[in-house]
């Protein structure tokens, strides 16, 4: 069986955060979830995550992903190091398993990379394989030492390396593949005799070489796959690479992204073909965009459903649903619970909250629609306010099909405007308007002759 051990026990002090390092998000998803997903998609059936610092938060976050968690003891004199972390999962390693070691802070690893690496390891029947890469600036990485036959003889951590070894540009990526029996045997023989007084996983390679086992070295051509995160600077660097991958994926699938460098799409977002995304768009947290849509500049859509042929222009949409042919914005705000029907128009500076708006209805500008059920073919004039809060509780307003609400009117909930009802502009409506009635709720105009000229 193929299994993985994903190391996620580190403290991540350089992040300077109360959030465990592996839970920091890259394009809307926690780093460790990318690693788990890549492992699962590459055909690894059993995935073990080693927890330590922040174990409660990390464990809770990934509990529904079909993985096994184990705890690495920390503090009170407990040793450290990658070898010690792997030891925490040794009870789950069977002799005939193929064991892949992964880092929870390396979200850029791809399933294709893992698939090729595992194939290299198994086809060559190595006791262990090391994923390596070449870097022009290898500072900070362990260096690879190869035998004459190109097998790997050792990995030297930089802190233990001589000047000659430091000039080697082939580095250890931190990703390994082992035969289960070989890994368990080597873990039992490593020690903390190094500059850090830690159990290095890399020392298993030395142990296996001493036992005449053959160690493979698989060279990763695209080193971005193994870029890890240790601080906020690296988090931004990794996020940029991931963003490029996501945007490229959508463009290859038929989405037009005008300026990929300035378009921000989370990993979980789905977009239909022939949709056009303008610069400054942020599409987040499981948003689904249909085909033939236009997402205008400086638009943010969060966890929402946008169906085909919709235009959203310079607006914010949160946990809302927009049906086909509808236009939103510019400068509109759809708050959670907003459900727009087909061919609806929500225009400039209109805010909608927890309301359903039927097909072909429109609110073209400067209105607030809250806690409402608006029917089909309704016109809501400029400056209309659905007055839904009396200081203690929220109440609902219902507007029937074909109703007309004149500009600058207030609908004081709870109130019903029945089908075909007409509210004259400037009215404050506190009583129900029955079907087909005209409601006028404003004081009659009175002009006081001559009093206007002495107002100052």
C-alpha cells in the first residue's frame, strides 16, 4: 500500500502568528490541505499527519479529509527533528508499504510530481528515494552527495556541511520515498549526534547506505513544486505561484482573464467557459461562476453562485445567488441571503440583504432592500428604503408581482404591498397596500407666501 507521512508539527515561529503555520491560507485554502489533496490524488491510500504545535487547531481543520492524525510529543525535553516526527507515525508503517514523506508547509507540490516520484522509486526497487532539485542559490538546503553510479550516498545539512559541500547545487527537497521495512529499520538507528541535537530524517539515508541498500535520487525539474513557507514573505511568494497556476487553469478551460497578474481566484472557485474576468476581481471561497458572464473590475464575490450571462460590475457579493441574465452594479452590495431571479437589475449603490427578488424586477439605484420578498416585474425606485429594524427585531416586507414603489419611499416592516400595488414617491408606508391600490403617505404641500426670502 502507498502511504504518506505529512509533517505538520513545527512551531512556525517566524510566521509570528497565533495561527499554526500549516493553517495559513494560500489562495483561500490552508497550506496543509493542498498537500493532503496532492497525496490523495496521486493514489496514496493511507495518509498520516503528524501534529505537534497547534495540534488542536490543525487536527480540527483537517478532521473530515479522510486522514489519520498522530501526535509528536513536544516540550519537557522531547527531542526535535524531522526524524523524530516520522517516528511518531512508525506504528502505522507496514513492512511492505511504500512510504512518502511530505512537508505540511509545502502547498505547491502537485499530484503529477508525486505520481512520477513514486513510480521512479517502485520501478527501480530502491530501499529509499530522495526527491532532489538543482538551485542556483542552494543556501539553507541539505546538499546531495552521490556515488559514482549516481545513487545517493548521503545528505549533508548545511549547518553540518564543509565549504566544499556547500558549493554543491543539488539539494534535498525534503520529500522522500521509502520501503516501509527499510524506513523502520533506519529510524531505529539514527541519533542526535549533530549540530542541532536533533533526529535528522536525512540520516536514514546514511544508515541505509552503510547497510548496502541502494538509494535513488529523482531530480525535480520545476523547483517551484517544493517551495515551502517559513515566514510571511515566503507565504506571499507561494501565493503568487499558486495564483498563476489557478489563473492558467481557468484560461486553458476557456475563461478570459484580462490581466492575470491582477486577478485573484481561490483554488475552490469554478468558472464556466466564455466568462470574462476584469482586473482587480477577487473570487473567493467556493464561488461558482457560470458561462458567458462578465465580472467587472474591482469586484469581490465570496461563496456565491452566479449563473450564466450575469454581469457583476465593481460590486461586492457575499453568500448570495444570482440567476441568469441579471446585472449587478456598479457599486452594489449583495449581503448574505440575497437571492436574485432571472433578468433582475440591481444598480448603482443598491444594497440587498437576506432578500429574494423575482424575475425581471429592478432596483436601479440608491436603495436598501433588507429582509424582503420581492415578486416578479417589480420596480423599486431611487432612494427606496425597506425599513426592517425597529430597534429590537427585524421584520419582513413583501412586495407582490408587478408592484411599483416610487422613489424616496420608506416601507416600514412588517408590511405587504400586494400584486400590482402602487406606492407614490416620497411615501412612508406603514399599512398594507391591497392589490391594485395606489398608496400616498405624505403631507399635503403648503406654501407660505413670502416667508422664504427671510430664512437667513
